[in-house]
């Protein structure tokens, strides 16, 4: 069963009129509306409004419109951003300033974001989270000059300030935030398994952070809500971290109650590992592999040898071949030291949760001993190769150093960039156009790296893990 079907089934039955039990209620495809923020960024300066509505070079309107449209389209079953932008090509935003604050005026907005003409509350929260983060990043991170984004300390401080401004660092409890990674294009069985693991995490009082989209990003949150409900936990945290390049293909799911838009994929990944206390990885594709390689690149840095970071790879019995291939790829490219940094648990949600609980206790002891904060991992060293944004171009991909004669954490960082390029070629509109114009990315390097890479990617294609909707056309070519 395809991921599209699994997500549709997860929505439950559609509401039908009493007189026509088999009919489907039609939802307006387009809605014009005015919405007011709820407790977040209720006022903007004239300068901020001008920048948000500036459609020219350096203006924020294209970015604001793109992210807002993605949020309003939450629940879509397509990961084709061009189809979304084409369908809602007439969508527009205006900012209306009044004496008591602002309103957003929406024209031709997706009807799925409204019920009886009123915007769904969770969607409204996400919409104004987008506004909050775009304004803050522009004013305080990019234009302010306070952060040197060419240095590790400057990048980390920027990540911290973005998260603090979004108020996701307000939690002062024990280490309990589990980051869950996995694909948006997964089978029904895999999706159900992510919910079962999330349920076990919720029963143990743990909170969940994901990339905020569908599939393996939604399932753990959905399961955790039930576990929290059974334990009468009413303040469960469901944190979603995304960035402008992927939000259109992976719009925030409805369960996310803390949404943060990071400036780029590298800062998003850093936010995951500094904010989270442990990580669970479900089956996925190139994006999930990018995340695994990022984390291993961090943990294999000698400076992090003593850093506890529980990492569990888990899925149903049918996913065992997937994890065997991933484990084999890591062993062949990064070695047994990398394999020792994680545990694979097959078809046992409770054991995956128990392993995480045990790992989080080690995190608590380490943070206490080192005096590090529970809500942001300052002591973790992230190499510059994993912090500086990788600009995806055909030339940069071709120039990647993919050889064995380099430190293992550097090798992991370079392999991560390969998968970052593949993610971009699959779902980022500008890179999709770049591939259409110039052909697939050419990837070359040591055959001892290229052969396992080719085998892993071939499996992803065969298992339809590359794309949720439509036929997949490879955006890469392995060059001997």
C-alpha cells in the first residue's frame, strides 16, 4: 500500500450529509479571508511590513508567500511543490495594519485550511509562526550583523536565538524530547509502526520532535498524543522543525504545536541535535539517510567521543531488509565505529522506547556532570563541514571529495552533502528546474564508496522511497 493511501486512510471517514450517507461534503477549493494572530507577533513596524510585501530582489514576499501557502495546504498528499504553486498561483497575502495590531488578508487561499469560513486554529498558529520566524531571521539573524554566520560559534548562537524566540526552549524539565526521523513516503505498515512507537514514548512521558511533515514525521506524534492522554499528560510537546526549501513538499501536520522555520537545512539539522535528547530513525529515503549521516558525522568527531546521544533505528518486520542495507552501507563507508553509535530494533515498539529511556538517563547524568543545559546541547561540537550551508549545484556535487583517505567524520559530512543534493533534486523547486535544464547530478569517487552508495539508492528507487506522488525520474548518475 502506498504512503498516499496510508495517509488518506489515517484521516478517517469524511463527513457526509445525513440525508446522503454515501455523499462527500465538498470543501471550497479557494477562500478569501482576513485572519488575526493569536498571541504571537501581533504588531509589525512599517519597515517590517514593507519588507514582507516587497516582491523584488531581497524582499521577503516570495519567501513568506511560499511558506504560508505550504502551511495552509497542510494535509495535502503531494510532495510536488510545483503542482502546489501552480494550483494556487493566484494566492496572495496582504498585511492590514490597524490601531490595535495587524491582520493578514488572504486571497485564493486553500479551502482545506478553513471550516465554515473560519481558519482552523492550529493552521492559524502555524501561519503566524511562519510570519514570526521570517521576520525574526531577517531582522535579527541576517541584517543585524550580530551573528558571524561564517563561524561555528556564530551559527550555533543564531540557531539558539531562533529557537529561543520561538519559545521552544522554555521547557525546563528533564531530558525528555525524542527526535523522530523517517520518510514521508512510507508504507501503511511502516506508518502504523511509527504510531506504535510514538504511543510507547507517550506512555513513558516523553515528548516528540520531528520534521513536522507527513509519514514518519506525523505518526510518532499521533501515537504520542494517545500515550499522553492515557497518562493524563495535558502539556505534551510536539515540536516541528522545517525550512523554506522543503516546507512546500512536507507541510506541517496538524499535531505540531510548536512550529519553527529554520533558515536552511544545516541549521535545521543543528537545531534537531542541540534541542533533542535522543533520536529514533524510522524507514525513509534520501532525506532520512542525510539525517543519519549528519548525526554520525557529529558523533564520530573525536571531540564528541564522550557525548551520549541515544540513537535507535527501528521499524516493523517488513523493514528489516531496509535497515540491513542501511547498516551495510554505513559499515562499508564509515566503518564499525559508526555502527557502534546506534542500535537497531526490529518490530518491538516497547523495546525501542525502553532503549530510549535508558539512553536519556545517560544524557541527564552527562548534562548534570558537565553543567550543560537540558534544553540546548551547548557542549556538542559540530564540525564546520556540517554547519556551513552546502549550495547544491552540478559543479559542487561533482567536486565532492568522496574518498577513504580522510577522517571518518569528514567522510560522513561529504556523503551527507550527496544526499542533501538528492533531496533538493527531488523536492526543491529551483533545484528540480536546474536538473531538468542540465540533467542529473554526476557523483563520482572511490569505488569502495560508490558501489554501496549505488546499491543503497537503487533500493530506495525500487521501494518507491524517493517520491510520494508521481513517477520518479532519477536526479543522479553514479560516474565510474
